[in-house]
C-alpha cells in the first residue's frame, strides 16, 4: 500500500471508532442538559402561576410525562483507485472521500394537569406527614412550615385574604424558630407510621422527663402539649384540645402561590388601571416568614435566578437575593411533593366542638 494512503485509512478508521461511542457520550451530556432544562422550565411555570394569580388569572400546570431522545448517525467512507493502469499515478488514480449525517430528534410528551389531578395538586391541603418528612430531611422549618401551614395547635400563620392581609399570631414564628433550634441541638426527631389509611408522623423530644431543656419546655408550652410526654402524633385539623397531639392545618398549593403573589412588586400603572391590587408593605411582623421578592421590569432581566414575561411585563427573582431563592427552592420541592402524592389518603378536616 502506498505510504501516502495509510494516513487516510487511519483517519477513516478513527472516524468509525468515534461513531461507536455516540451512546455513552450522549448519556453523559444529555442527562444533565435535559435535567437542567426541565428544572428551569418548572421554575418559570411556577413563577408564571404566581404572577397570574396576582392578576386574577387562571393558573395552569403541565407535566412532562415522557421524554425520548432519538439519535441517528450514518457514516460513509469511499476509496477508489485503478492500480492496473500501466501509467498509475497516486495523485490522479486514487479517490478518497468521507461523508455522514447526524440527526437529533427528541420526542417530548406534555400532559396538562386537569380534572381530579388538578384538584389533588392545586386545591387539596398538603398532608401534614409530607411536610414533616421534608422537615425531617433537613428543609428549614421557617420555609417549609411557613409556606405550607396555616395553623399549628391554634397558633395561626399569616393568612386570610391575600389582598388585604391577615392576622399573624406572634407565637407561630416562635414555634418555627424553636423547632429549628431543637433540631440543630439534636433534641428533635421524627417517626413515621405507615398504615392502610395513610402515613402518620410523630414529633419526638429526645430529652429525659426530669431534664427538659428551656427550649423544649417553651415549645411544649406554646403548643399546649403535655410536658411529661416525649412523642406527639401529628394530625390534620384545627384546635389544640388534645395535649398528646399536634393539630396542623395545612395549605393547598394554590393558597401558597396566592400568598406569594401578594408580595410581587407590580408596576404602579397596573394598580392604577385596576389590573391588580397594591403590594403589601412587608413590615417587621412578616420578616420572619417566607418572603419571595419578585421584581418587575419592561425589559428582560439580566442574570436572573428565574424570570418570565406576562402581558408585556417581565417578572423575575434576582439571582443575588439568596433569601428569595431559598424560599423559591422549597416551593419547588413542595410542588414535586404534591405532584407525586398519588393515591395516598388526603387530609380530612377535624373541627373540635365544645
């Protein structure tokens, strides 16, 4: 074989070898790319729903039920020569060519969340055991319970009408702070019992009966619990008439989004035109609660954590606003939680009498 032909053949073989590794290469690249794209789309969708609720619009959710990435790669190597001519010349009588085609055809299946699924995801109170599971996994108490809980043993979180504000029991944020402090000290634990009717969570105080610390004692006092007990069942409901139980009245996802929507900094012209209501003034009484600062602008934001356009106005969360990003991330975890509750028994409200 002529020496000048050998490099061409080596290049052809190298090209064919690289084609054989396309599968592993796409897994390494596409798994991260698709995961990031889906996460970013979910963030934009939830921010858009917050904005829509602020403007009296209807929220919508769409889930990606299937994602199939299809690739095809075809290569071609041509080598033609006439070695039998009497006047053979390599430059004139050897023809070499390489060609190929590559196609990327991903197939994405979107499923709108409607009917019973919409009721389950958007309108049904979140089961308390699921929020407690997030708390047990290390999610900050002020974020997960501050977003998802309306009251704990009669101590009320901020709520009411998002347009005009509501009453905040000052002991509520104290309870969240004590829960976080006890967990940081290693004195707070949780247990979960799985039954056919659903999952029940228990709050555990890891301190001996004769040496109850000041933080644990204050927590039990605020919740009206038996200071001699160390395990307390967590139930969905209102009131505080049982010293051995913690009654938690949770919010639905649409309630959470509506309350966050009241914090958006909307253009003054939209308020003057009657498109929406004025933004609350977040005073000192609300500083301990989950706050997401959403700013508005006429131009697309640069370097935002998440941004979305709604009727000609851009709304975004600043990437330098760590507090808002932290709360928004917990909100995304709650969304993933409620989307996957499935056939689990949902809360039944219990209203004490007498």
